[in-house]
C-alpha cells in the first residue's frame, strides 16, 4: 500500500466566480442572465436593478397534477391488466420485425408540471451610480453578492444564499449609511387565488396558494419571509399595498436581513397503496412558520457562517485547477462566452463551468430533497418546458455524472428515496399490469406522483429500461462509498426489484432463433421503431445482471435460485455487440439495412454506445464484461460510430447534452482532440453568458443536463476507472487519458476511485508530474501511455 507518496501539489488557485457589472433588468431574459442558488429543496434566481431586487423562488415539490388534480390518478397505469396482450405483441414483432405497444398504454392524464412558487421582492429608493454596480456568485461560498453606490457615495451590499442547515433562503442588505425605508413582499403574479398577508408585529409576509381549487384540493404551497430580529427595527404594514412589509429608516439601521422559508403539503412517503397513493401530507403552514421563525432568530453572521461551513464540506472536497492564459478571471463572465467561439477553448471557462456544475448539483439535490429535475430546481413558469420532469433515458442520469467521483455521493440520498418512495411503489403495479411481472419498472417520463406507466407510445415514452439504467448509479454508489449498510437497506433492494422484473421479461430470440435472450418489445431511446433486441437494452441488462451477481453475496442474498437465475440468464443474454458493414456498432439486432443503422445517421442519442459510456459493459475487463477498453476491434467500432453520429448538432436537435455525452465517449478512447472538441463545441453552441446551457442552440428552454453532465465529461478526460472492485485483485486506473494541450499545467485533488480511494495529480506539458494517493490498495495507477505511476 502506498499512501501520500508526494505532497507538493502546486496551488495556482484562481478565484472562479460568475460576475457581471450589469444587473438583470429584462425579466424575459432571466434564465440567460441570472446566477442560480439553492439548498436542494429551495431554488432561488435573483434579478432586478439595485433597489428593485426580486428573487424567483422554487420549491422542489411544487407540482400541479397527479392526485392533486384527480382523485382517480393512477400514475399513468391502466386500471386493468394489459399483459395478456404481450404474447401476441411479441409474436408479431418476432415475425414482422417491428410492432407497437399501444395495447399496453394506460392513462397519461394529469401528469402535471413543476411550477414556480413566487417572487420575493425587496425594494428601496436609491439613486445608483451605474458604474459602481457588480453582481457576483462566489463559487467558494455559494453566496451571491451585489454591490453598488448611490450618488452621495454611500455603499450598498446585498448577499443572497440558500442555506441547507437553516432550510431557508436569505437576503441581506447593508449600507455604509443609514438605510432608507425598505419594502418587502412576496408575490405570485401568475395566479389569482393566493393569500397574501403581512404582520408588522411579527415581522413577516406570507404567501399561501393552491395549485387548483378542488375537488380535489390542489397542492398547498406556502412561503414566509421574515425580517430577522437581531436588533431593533421599526416595521409597518403599508395599507395601500397589502402584503407588504416596510422596514422604516427611522431606526437608523444599516443592515437588514430577510429569511424566506417555503414548502408544500406534498409528502413523498404517502405515495404507496397503503396511503392510496395520495402523496398528501400536512399543511405546510406550521413547518414554514417554525423554519422561518427559527432562522429569523439568528443573526446574519451565524446564518452566513453555517451556510458556508455546510457548502464547503461539499464544494471543498474536490479541486480542479486549470491555467488562465487569457487572464479570463478578470473578465466579466458573459464576455468570456461571447469570445469563446473564436478562442479555440479557454481553460478558465472550462474550469469555471466544471465548478459551476458542482455548485448546481449541490444546490438542486440534497439528502432531503427531490432529485434534480430537467431544470435542476429553477423554473419561473407555471407550465415548465417538458414539465421540468424526470426524463430517464439520459437526462436524470447525466445530472449525476459528476457526483461520485467528486465527493458528492452522499447528496444522492434524495435520489434513492425518490426511487424507493415513488418509483418502486407505483412501478410494482406497472410491472404487474403491463408486463405480468414481479419487481418494478418505470418508463422514460416521471413526475413526482409515481408516474411509472407509459405516458404514450411515442419513442421517448416507450422505454421500460429507465430503472435498469438507474441501477448503474446504485451499483456505482456502492463501488465508490463501500457503504454496506446502505447497500443492505437501500441499494440492493432497489436493484433486486428491477432484476426480478427483467428476469421475467427476457425472451428467447424468435427471429434469429440463436438461443439468446433478448428484450421484446423494445424501443431504442427516441430512435427507430418498436422492435426486439435493441442494443441499448441488452447492454444495460448485461451490466445490471453482472452487478447483481457481484452485489448479491455482499448483501447476503440468501435466495440462491434467484442468483442462479441471474447467472443462467446472463450467460444466455445477447450482450448487445454487433458490427455494421461500415465498421460501427449496430443499434439493433436486426440487419442494419432494415433499421436506422446507416452510416452518418446523426441522431442525438448514442444508445448503442451506452456500454462504452456511461456504462462499462463494453469497456470493462472485469468478469462478465467485454474488455473493450484495450480491444482494438471494439475501440475502432466505437470511434467509427462516434464519427458517424456527428457532433451532436444534427437536424433533430442541437442540444448540449448530446455533445457532452460524445465528449465523454471520446475521452474513454484516449482521443483528446475529439473529446476536447465536443466539450468546446457544447460551450460554443449551447452555453450562454451566465454559464447555463440551453436546449436549442443558445435558445431556451434551459435544460440542466449539459451543465451537470459537463463535469462528467471533464472527469472522463481526467480518469478511466471502469474495473469492478474485487477483493484480492489488482485493478487498473488510468489517470489523464485525455488532457488537452491547452490545459498546460494543472491539477486535480480529491478525485474518488472505486473502492474508496482518493487521488490527486498534477500535470504539465510533459505529462503527469506528481501524484498523491490515499487508500488505493489494490489499485494500479497508470498514465495514458500505460506506464505504471510510482514504478509499480
Ligand atoms: C428582453 O429580452 C427579450 C428576450 O430575449 C427580447 O426579445 C426583448 O427585446 C428584450 N427587451 C429589452 C427591452 O431589451
Ligand atoms: C378518472 O375519471 C375521469 C372522469 O370520470 C375519467 O375520464 C378518467 O378516465 C379516469 N381516469 C382513470 C385513470 O381511470
Ligand atoms: C399494433 O400491434 C397489434 C398487435 O400487437 C396489431 O393488432 C395492430 O394492428 C398494430 N397497430 C398498428 C397501428 O400497427
Ligand atoms: C405480421 O403482420 C401482418 C400484417 O402485416 C399480420 O397480419 C400478421 O398477423 C403479423 N404476424 C403476427 C405473427 O402477428
Ligand atoms: C420611493 O419613493 C417614492 C416616491 O417618493 C415612494 O412613493 C415610495 O414609497 C418609495 N419606496 C420605498 C420602498 O420607500
Ligand atoms: C469568496 O468566498 C470565499 C469564502 O468565503 C472568500 O474567501 C473569498 O474572498 C470570496 N471571494 C470574493 C471575490 O469575494
Ligand atoms: C416575478 O417578477 C416578474 C417581474 O416583475 C414578473 O414578471 C413575474 O410574473 C413574477 N413571477 C411571479 C411568479 O409572480
Ligand atoms: C385570473 O383571473 C382572470 C380573471 O378572472 C382570468 O382571466 C385568468 O385566467 C385567471 N388566471 C389564472 C392563472 O387563474
Ligand atoms: C428466472 O426467473 C423468471 C421470473 O421469475 C422466470 O420466468 C424464469 O423462468 C427463471 N429462469 C430460470 C432459468 O430459473
Ligand atoms: C459519412 O460522412 C463522412 C464525412 O462527412 C463522409 O466522408 C462519408 O462519405 C459519409 N458516408 C456516407 C455513407 O454517407
Ligand atoms: C476483441 O473483441 C472482439 C469482440 O468481442 C472479440 O471477437 C475479439 O476476440 C477481441 N479481441 C481480443 C484480442 O481479445
Ligand atoms: C488508452 O490508453 C490506455 C492506457 O494506456 C490503453 O490501455 C488503451 O488501449 C488506450 N485506448 C486506445 C483507444 O488507444
């Protein structure tokens, strides 16, 4: 074992903040200009000119739809059994090669949408010196600041952050002179029926709303903003503007702090048959009052300090330092994106987006929150694009690409609980009704109300492999954390249910009659018709079964017939590796000319490359896998497929996630030039001046997957860690497979490995120069040329 071999990593630390000298004054542009804050449950988007600031507030569970829209909501399931149709559907497909699943469809009504909660508005009169303005999101502390001066020279500072320890978002205003009157309110201009109240005596404003007037009663949501009472303040309520609280200048106050708590009566633990899938919990009123009161009794410094301490335990666990050859850290952030296209890349921007990626994950997904949705946590509308839901055929998965390796594995607790409480419960019913199966299943689009049925039969909804894909995250969480207690109580039960489902669904191939087991029906994500033997499904199941065989014994599985069944099924499973005439990988088992396997099909998804990245079934040399990492035949086919699939800007979509995925695949091929090209191309094409990625080129909607997947792509350029942890065996980890020349001299610290180890390393133009490793017993660290580091 070697621990701490070298310990002289250079610190070139450059502050990586997002900043601007221009306030966000055009509200219709907010998503392209604001900097995002959150504590998992709450999201905040500050905007507005000095003295007219507002913060758009989001709550993770504020959704219209589901049982809050209809008492007979079924999570998309039919009310009767549909699986009796399956034998005919399968027979039809095996004979006719393609078919359809319309007979499995349930009722997709009342799917619902994620909704905005409202604005916190804080205003005061000030004549601003326009050249004095600055807003900045500090990525070391997770605090957003603005500063400006008035014409008389008084200086003002505001700070905004969302605190996990205190479960509120906080706004603080301070001035070098006595503050003017400050008006504070909560509003939701988009709905009519909100109750808005203020109390001067208690120093609060409160907003209470409901997503629909019953029956059934819609979801209740409530927000309360309170002025902290750390020193004497005079407050009054403005008669002309009900719901507004005025902090009077007469008290001579130089600072004021407002805390805002918000919540709903959604209760994820009520999403099961016992509770009639009601998802209905207690009225949030008392909880919000307590939260807001508790936070308001603390002074700003305490709130600030506990937030920063919490934030840094997460953000501070990992460091990526890249050079700043263009002095970009001194430049306004939006200008960096303007000039990025012509710059052939800017390492500063790339490391900024990496840090922002981690900030966004920490801010939108915590132990007690729902997982990050399509927009993370941030949406200013009542009807969000694609409902801001959970698309599970790449998007929610990509959201978590950066978690394990950068020390954020534990914040995924909310993700596991979301699956346990909403997917397993309703998904067991879906498994039974649609497939006559044990275990559980989900399709591609999920809300927070257990929508596990097939929303419709479109290519993107007809996707029962989503839960099986998520089982990669479950297996990875154990690989990185080695947390056996978690595996026993959470990870393995999730995995077992999905494995049970799929064991019962495999069919002996009735088209080729080659004795293999295949999935029928299947639809390769968002591509081609409903058919059988889709490569993607076969790869995903291959990996899941292999993982179950590894994890079952660790989880003390005592059902040996079950393990034996997995083993037998895995042996017979078609593993989803087939070559096209032009040298790529086939996306389907049918002859390429019958499908869409022609060269230069530039579809956005890379489903047939799943086993290459993010999966490992094609790459890993571990038992049961295909060892493609060092196999030239497979490497060449992956590269050929990637060239053929284009740059992620085809006629079907110019989305950021498509490029970030391509980048990660290229990195695993050691192809630095292509990996870096795709990373840069994503930034050029999809990232706007506040560092957020848009779905259609630079046009909204905002979709967070490319932002969160960005760190995954960068990590794949920094390390290849694909082999299973097997005690007693030495496995290879390659450091720096695809570090671009322009990243000149840089370093990484806190990189987690499977098995629980942590490494750091530094490089320059000659390659890796120093490496620090902790707890990496059983790991052989290699550099890109295959040379063992430390001469081992
Ligand atoms: C505000 O932004 C929208 C959307 O980008 C744009 O169409 C509009 O012209 C802008 N308005 C002003 C006043 O700049
Ligand atoms: C729920 O009830 C409505 C109105 O009676 C009906 O149209 C709808 O089909 C029902 N939904 C389900 C899933 O049964
Ligand atoms: C869908 O498949 C079923 C058999 O499973 C068949 O009866 C039906 O005609 C097909 N519908 C279409 C539109 O192809
Ligand atoms: C194949 O498709 C034809 C219609 O094109 C249909 O008549 C036939 O029943 C299908 N085969 C099976 C086995 O379902
Ligand atoms: C700002 O000044 C205007 C005009 O004097 C007044 O109507 C308004 O109430 C003031 N706003 C605040 C927040 O004090
Ligand atoms: C950002 O926050 C950190 C931690 O609180 C602090 O040390 C640093 O000075 C801040 N950066 C700026 C530019 O204010
Ligand atoms: C928030 O404020 C903006 C700008 O004033 C307004 O257009 C928007 O409707 C508000 N949002 C809500 C939910 O009230
Ligand atoms: C609010 O009320 C107005 C007038 O009754 C109506 O036109 C509008 O649709 C309502 N808006 C919402 C969001 O309910
Ligand atoms: C494996 O389990 C499935 C589902 O219970 C069952 O249909 C299948 O026959 C079993 N296979 C073997 C080889 O035991
Ligand atoms: C695919 O695209 C490449 C690059 O543009 C081109 O060289 C090749 O001829 C194309 N192949 C086909 C079959 O269109
Ligand atoms: C590489 O992989 C292919 C496809 O699985 C296999 O046929 C071949 O034997 C492998 N080559 C080596 C050298 O292992
Ligand atoms: C990438 O580098 C690793 C380590 O040297 C090597 O094992 C692997 O075969 C390389 N892959 C390609 C495509 O060159």
